[in-house]
C-alpha cells in the first residue's frame, strides 16, 4: 500500500477554541524564555559565580531545548500532544523556580539550563504547531501557524517590560518565581490541544520516516537554513541587553527594544503566514534571512543611540519568528501532518544548535576581546548564506514510499 496524507483529526472542540488555547500556550511559554537577557546583569551583580554560569546555563538551555524537541515531537505524534505539553510545563515551571532560588552555580545551571531547556521542548509553540496540523483542516494551516507564532511574539512584547519592572521592584529572584506561576495555566490549556494517538504500523514507522526526511534534499536545506535563525535569535535574546548598556544607553532602551521585537513580530509572523499560501515559501525565507543580515549591518555601522536601538528592535521584530510559518508549512507539505511534530522538531534542533553557538560565542568573544563585533559579523555572514541555501528548495510532496501489504 502507499502512504496517504492524513487529514485533520476529528474533534469535538471548535476550531476557534483550539486556536485560542494554542495561541495562549505559545504566549505563556515563549514570554519568559524570550526575556532571559534581562536577568544577565542582575545575576552578575548579585552572585559571585554569575558571569560564567549565566552564559553556560543559557547556552545549555538552547541546546537542550533543541535536543529534546525531536523526541518531544515524536512522543506528541505517537501518544498525543496533551501529555507532552503537561510534562513540559511542569519542567519549565520547576526550572524557573530553581533558577530563582539557586544559591550555587550548579543549581542555577540545572534550573535555567537543563530543566527550562527540556521543559521548553515539551511546552513551546512547536508542539502547538503540530497540534494545529492535526486538528485543523489543511487550508487553515499556514495562517494558524502564523497566529501561533504571532502569539508567542505578543508574549515577548508583554514579558519584556514586565521582566524589567519585576526585576527593578522585587528582584530577579522574585521575578523567576512569578514567571514560574505564569507557566502553570499551560496545563489546563493543553486539554484543548489534545490529539489522538497515531498508529504507525502501516506507515513504515517513525524511524523510517525520519530516515526518509534526512535523505530529502529540500528538507536538509531547510534544516540548514534554520540554523542561522537560531543563532541570530539566541544571540540577541541573551546578549542584546548587555550590548545596549555597554554602549552607554539606558537599560530601559534595551527592554523596550526587545518589547518592540515582540510586537512587530506579531505583524511579521501574520504576514509571513498569509504570504505562505500565496507565493513560494522559499522566497519568503530567503528574503527574511537577507533582510536580517542587512538590518544587522546597518545597526552596527551606526553610532549607538536610542533611535537606532529601537529601530533595530522594530525591524528585527518583523523578521524575528517569521521564518516559522513557511518552515513548518513546508515540512507539512513535504511529509504530511502525521509526523510534523517530529520532523519540525529535528529542524528546530538545528535552530537551537545555532542558538547554543550564538549564546556561547557571544559570551566567549565578549570576554576574550571585549567586544561583540565578531559575533555581529558572523551573524551577517550566516544570514547571507541562509538566504542562498533556501533558494533551491523544491516545494512539493516528497515521493511516497510504498509499504508492503499486510
């Protein structure tokens, strides 16, 4: 028999309720993670072990989020998304709580790095995209992916000034505990995103599907390009606030620049999702990566000022997570929705491997050279390279594999 494309799973939950629940999960999960850079200087000033451990913890968080994502996605595809989301939320909240209470470098790295990293792999918007692909009709996928991504961006917009205010008035430790409490509503929201367990016995198994994807040229190019996205986003998320302060600008400028990234990414993600159903998605991705490189080059070439920082935040926001709708919908087009969580999870591993290096190299070059310039230049070069890598992608269903009749 041949492999067929699965349609949306039958569910009693209205599509609007599924969309709202998924968008709220994306908002709550992405918010705290997106403002980790706001904690860097307060941790430095209050802990003797802060400088080195912060970079190690956040680099590990990005890497473990990526390492755990394909496995979390595979479990969600096989067992249903509800259980994975609940487990991820529990780990995420525990990690934030431990991060805020840690009295040693090891405790901080375990909470901020290991627990939050693995928690994000189970409770982030990546699982929401997989649930949307299974619960909503195919014609709604691109726009639904854009909505979920925009919701995560709105979380960034909300949590950036919230983090600044909480840290200033109550301390970074209390801010971590409050954020941990805000993660817990993901547990009841996950019930609306419950997907049925999938049977793979007639589909060659998840391992066969994964091997088939790795042999597919367009999927590999997509995964390689996504590496740059993670590098750029993680470097800015973790190091931008320090860069702003060391450039002689007010910390509040950094908070509001990151908030602008969040609010403008709402529009960028929605626009990307809308365009994804109207033009080749490889061109959208190529334009995004090239535009990021250009925006970064102009930002570091201009003298530091509040205007340039805020403008960079707005432009970067338009391009921030706008890669997600075309990337995830292309994977769905190539391989169907049944394995989307797993295959997008592996693409996201590439994304987070880039994020790991972005955080780690940012800290290394800042401490060894006293400047972030080498990493800014590397970010520009990777943006141009990814713009070129995405152009040869073929936007079509992967050739189905014949399965033996039972």
